[in-house]
C-alpha cells in the first residue's frame, strides 16, 4: 500500500518568467477575464511583476529589467 508523503492544501501563487509583458495582459485579462491586481517593480531583483487573481491563487508574471537579472539568466538558460 502506497502512502502520500504530504497533501497540497492550496497554492498561493505561481510565478512565470516571460520576455514580453504586453501580450500577457490581453490574454489573461481581456480573453480569460482574470482580475489584474497590479504591477510592481522589484529593483533589487531587477524584475517587473504583473499579478492576476485566479480564485484563491495568483499568477505572477516576471519580466527582467536587466540582462543580468536572475529572471533574464533563467530565461537564457531554460527558455521562456
């Protein structure tokens, strides 16, 4: 008999690294009807975030503001 080691009760948010923020707005707010919660620049991480509400969770899209930022390096390594 197999046992589950843990149970996920909820997800607070999911972060998605992207290169182009403009296309995200039209897809998630206009087409899918998700509530746009706001945009925020996190200068120490060199990133701009756009957040959309999905029931009790959020989708957070992260766009690099510098080619040396952690998000830019992630996209260079893994793709967007």
